[in-house]
């Protein structure tokens, strides 16, 4: 298959060898408590359906999705609800978030599950989307966008390709690699079901060339299906970015503020495909995920199939504990992952990795003045000028930064990674994007307030007018009498 | 010599007549700056600035009789926009930002007197006579009019807390000492 | 375990640093420098040491005056590189104070007045060179023919001290640089083509004052400033930093390409009046300028398209100044002129953003209508 080049990018030290040959192991024993935030996804938080003290079974619905973009939360094992409380979120803010605390009873007793969809390829796509929504499946590459919403794109747009993302371009992470090596037929089956739901005739599975075993396994599993093509893509960060992978495969650039679906391409992660397979074929909701536990401070790096809600500390203990205090504890990969405020926070649906990075690995140094070397401009996969954007943000000129395109930045981290002056470029952009979004929110609220105030003024005026007219009528009615 | 003097004189007279005519026939009713400034203000007529309503506040701003930081519900964002429109510089780091607040009705104290409902300029309070009232926080912009009028002090102003959904990264720390 | 979160990702970093970039560029200059010091003897070495030392001292003094920490800035190697490049633009037997005064111009005036590393608009080494050239034209154009360091007839160590640190201008036998020679001869009414025909190996004999031949131009057995004499070794250094990814090909190719183009085209029009393209490229500071001066990060545009425009401008201006202006060499002036334009070039030659047209509007959707 002909591939197309993508702009810029970097080749970081991949450091995948620590876990690439480690087969997926299940987390044993179960943690004493599982912490299940009601928002593990993009969109609205789920609504809790259980009370403290309730007994729940494995797979039972604990939180129901609210509104069009939301996702359900289920019990990863049987046990008792200990608490529904505001607890620290696995999020850099360290702010609390409504979380269901489940005490496992050790029985691991299943609830009654939805019946398997016997022949998903004959089933109505709607039924598959409903099942995926019921199962609480979200994008497991880290974006955590509810998958059922993304599967619905086929009703609005004509789709050509389901692009299955197995690039896994983040350093350290090998969870997708292992899933593809160990469960290729589950991934392929899930992909076929998703393609059916989307109405996409072709499936392309893109895997970076540094995963030859995964490529072999997936090619073998896909050989029976002519509609599926397994493609090896160059090792180039950020190949796994949805828009860049689409460009590499189709040669088409997704226009700004549009979706890849507008080009007829929908991208899903390989682990998501596997979760869809489980939900459709066995009625099993999303209860666990494969997490790469790695980093120089972890004694025995592993790939662990961990129940959602497992505290990070339990996961690290399972991997032999820490050999030193890490400089950074990261959820996800080191490029786009989020720093964690504590090891007490849980694994959630989007946690692809838990990295305990040493000072040497993080390689943080004091910032030096920018020497305008232009490397950030050369490598920016989005064609932006990080040096100019950061200069404007440093001077609090957010409008200037926006004019240079800061809102087009995908925060891939390439510019920060390569900067010889160690300027936290992406931090500047994250700040600017957050600030501009907050300002937009503020402006929308102000417009709404103005609208309400004007509506009220108009209503009062109308009432006054009606009163005046009534008074006038009354006066008229009374006046001829005397 | 004469030609030069003459032509300059003619030019001066012509332009003067043109300007005079323009001033008379193209005059703009009212002050356009006032209208523009008013469009930047929240428009809820809450009166916290000390003026009767937003139009009066805009007039004072246009004359330079009021500071750009006059609007508490608008906060820093409105102050910045006003400063940009008026072309004045304002040091907002000194400006004590109270942060957005919304009204909250203590249900135990509310007697259902309806006064706050009548006062609210954005219809953010719902309830009926002799029944408990409640605030729709999405519509409340924290003008404090209800807070001031409530006879039983059942209304409190609560700060809008940052949540995981609204949080964003702060500006990176001042850089290394080698940088200015 | 709780952790402090003061920084967003990424949490890994390429093993790069400003120090290392500067050191690599310096390393690339070492062969040409050694060759030239060997070629011009002890005075060249003294001048070189004084110039680089002065730059470092002025940098330290400026930092102390500004009450900024000295050590982290001084160890970034940028002052050494500036001094090095400035030293390479000096005539090898120039008096010591040209180095020191130039250091003040380069570091204090061109760099720290603008706010230090990364803030300067103009290339510090070239500011110093131009300032000194305009102020002291005699000392700055007093080129000597090669005097190999241990060669017969070359000044000894003590004698050399007198040349560099002595009171007056040296009375050593002087020789014109190739560019100056062509210009002088043209002024005397001798066509360029005839002057070039004099290219001869005999140039090694300083008494003949003939131009070096093509081979000598390239290798560097000729009169000239420290860095301009060995085109081949400078080119080698330039290719080294190109291979190490310190610079990209855009600026050097654009500079040399436009210089060569102008030279060749006009030579074809009138060979008696204009020197050929290859002569322009191999003489003067063309190679040094294209690879080491014009590519200075701080004072050149950041985008590739901008770099091409910037380099082409330098090449064209260099040719223009060499051909029509009063000075035989125009590289320094050309670089400074284009430095002033670099911010504007950066404004207008941005890369195209992903998913947008050059103007910044979202791309139209090619197919798959919604």
C-alpha cells in the first residue's frame, strides 16, 4: 500500500524494550478497594445509580451515562459500595471528582449480562452502537471519547475506511503491541463489527514498523478477510495522532475544525476494538484494561490487565514496587501523558500506561533563553511556529498567540522535547489553550446573561404596555358613563 | 509667488468648506463609543458599579469618568476588553479579582417572599409565592442584587469552584534567572 | 506518595543543549582555524587568543553589570563562538586592539544592549567587523601574504609579539586579498578577465602580488583574513555541522546559489567587467559567511521558506556590494542588512499549518461530501 509522508515529527528514545516482551498478566490479588470515578471519559459525567452499602455484582451498572456524550460505569468485580464521594481525580489538577468506592468481596460473581449478539454482521448497526454504549466503551488510546458516539458518524457521513490505530508511537508503552500479539483475532473481530456499525467497506490497520511481531500476528489473523489491510507505517512520532495517521494512509489532510470522518475515515484504537468484541460477542462491559507499568523507577516493569479503579500504588506494588522515588509519575506515555498528583489515584478507562520516571529519564533542566534555532518550527507536525506562539504567550498576548495558530496545536510535545533551551513550549500552549477556552466560556455566559436580561426587560415592557392598555380601556369604558 | 499663495489659499478654503459641510451633514447622533462600550458590558443593569445601569456606566466610561475596572460581575475579562477599546493601559495584577460567584438560597431560611425573583435581571431565580426559591446557576452572573434584597439573609454568594472539567494549566513559572 | 505538579508534559527530553550546539559549531571551525594560524604564524595565534578572550571577558563584565548570574551564561559557549567568528574575519596580522575593541562592539553593543543571547537583531561578530572596518579601514584591510608559522622569513615568537602588540602598523610586506586585487585592477582600467588570467602558482611568492589560482583559492594559500583563506576547510566544517543537523541546507545553498547565479550571469554578459561565479564563491568570506555567519540562529528566520529568501538576499547583496560598492568584500554588510529584514521575513514566510491554506483558512474538503 502506498503511504504518504507526514510533516515534521521526532524520533524519541523509545525505551519499549522494558516491557515489549512481557506478556499481559492479570492483576492478582484484587485490590482492597476500587475507585471508580463517574467521569472517565470526555463529555458529561455519569450519574451514580448505587448508594453506599449496596451489594453489586461484577458487570453491574453503577453509573448511567447522561446526555448525548457520556459513558456508563460498571462494577469491575462483585462487592459492596463503601462510599460515593469526592476523591482526588487521576488528573494533573489534583482536584476531587465524584467517585464510587467498591470493596471487592473476593467472589468475583457475575451479574446477569446482556445476551451476546448472535450474528453482529446481520444485526442492525443501531443495536451494535447501543451495545457499545451500554458497555461503557470509550477510546482507549487515551482520548476517552465515547466510542458509541464515534460509531454513529456513519449515519451522518459516508465513510470509506475504518482506520484501526495500532501505531503506539509513545515511548515506553507496549500495551497495544501486546494486545495485538496476544489477541489478534479479538481485535480483528472487533474491528469488523465496528466497520459494520459504521458502514465502512474497508478496514486499514496501521502499526509502526518497530512492532514486527504484532504486524505478523495481525496479518495472520486478518488473512481470511479481504476487506482488511494491515499496513506497516514508519516509526515517527506522532504517527499515532488521528489526523496524522489518516494523512499517512490516505494522503489527505483533515481541514482545520473538521473531523477525519469528513474525509470518510474513522479512527479507533486497537484496544477499543477488542473491548467492542467482548461487549458484542459476550455482553461483557468494559471492566478492565491492559496497562503498561514501566519507567526506570519501577523494579519489574510489566503489562498488566488491571480492573478499572485499581489504585496506581497497588499496580506499582504488583510490579515489584519502586526502586527510587520517581521524579514524575505519569498516566499514559511520556510525550502526551498527564502527570499524576499521587499514587492513590485509580486506573481509569484511558490509562494506557503508568510510568514512574527517574530524574535521568525525565531530563528536566533549567530553561535557557531561546536562541531561535527554529528546530521547533522544523519538527512541528502541525506546521505551526512554536517559538513565536510562546513569545506571545510569555508577554500575555493570547490574541497574538491565537493569530499564530495556538488553537491548532495538538500538544504532541515534539517542540518541548527537542528544544535545546529546555523551554516548556507545550506548557505555554496548554496554558494558552485553557485560558482561551475559559474566556470563550465566559463570553458565552455573558452573552447568555445579556440575552436573559434583554428578554426580561422586553417582557416587563410588554406587561407594562398591557397594563397601560388595560387602564386605558378601563378609562374609556368608564368615561362615557357619567 | 502669487500662484503659490493663491493655490494654497484656494485649497484651504475648499477643504474648510468640505470639513464644515461634513460636520453638519454627516454628524453622528449620540456617541458611537458609548454604544460600543455598552455592548462590552454584561447588560444586566445590576448597578454594582454605582451607576443606574450599563448605559449610564458606558457613558461615564466614554467620558473617562469611571475606571475600566468598574464592573464587578464582568471581572478581569470585561476590564481588559474595556481597556483595549479605550486604548488605556490598566494594571490588572493589582486588581483584586474576586472570582465569579453565584447566588445560593439557603432553603431553611427562605420564606418565599418573591422579592429576589422580582429583582433578578436574568430570571435566574425560580419559585412561587410562599414557596421555596432556587437559583439556576447557569443563568446567574453573580450581580448580588438578590443577595442585598433578601429580608431573611437566606441568600449567600458562593464562589464558582474550579472543577476537573474547567481547570487549565497555569502559565509556566517565571523562567530561569538567565532570562529577563 | 504525593508529587508536586509544576509542569505539563512531555516528561522526556532529547539529549540536546545550547552549550552542545555552540561547541559543535566551534569544533567545525577548528580545522580551518588551525590551518590559518599555521599559515600566518604567531601573530595570527596571538590575535585569535586575544579576540576570543576579550569576548568572554566582555560577556562576563556585561552580565555582572546587569546583575545577572554569570556562570550559566558564560558556559553556554556563545561568547566564545562570537569571538571565534569575529577573529576569523580579522586580518591575521592586525593589532591586538582590533580584537578587543571588536569584542566590546560584538558582545556589549550588539548583544547585551539588545537583551543578551537570543534577543539581538544583528549578528554580533558582523557588527564588530563592520564597525571596525568603517572606523579603522587601514588596519582592517592590511592583509599579508602567507607566512607559515615555522617557515623561513616568517617572524619568530618575539618578533610576532611586536607585530600584534606593538605600537604602530606593521611594516610587513602586505598583499591584497583576491577580491581587493580584482577591484583595484579594475579601478586601474584593467579588465577583470585579464586580472584573472594572472592566476598563477607564483602567488606563493609574496613579491609578485599575483592572484592565486583556483586551486590555491580553494586550499587557501593566499592573502586574506583568518577565515576566508581556506574555502575547502571551512566548507568541510560547514558540511560537518550540516550533517550533525545543527544547520539546514537552506541558508548556505541560497547564499551561495544566488551569489553564483549573479556572478555567472553578469560574467556572461560582460567578462571584462564582472568576475565569474566560481570566483565569487571561492574568494572572500563567501563560504564562511554562507555556512557559519548567515546561519546564526538568532539573527536568521526560523521557517525554511524564510531562510531561502534570507539566504538569497544575502547572496544578491554580497554580489552587489562586491561589484559596485567601495569595499571589496560585502558579506558582512549583506548579512547585517538581511538581519534587519529577518523579523519581517518571519512574519510573511510562515509554514503552512496542518489542515489550513497558506492564508490560514481551513482547507476545503476534497471528497466525501457530508
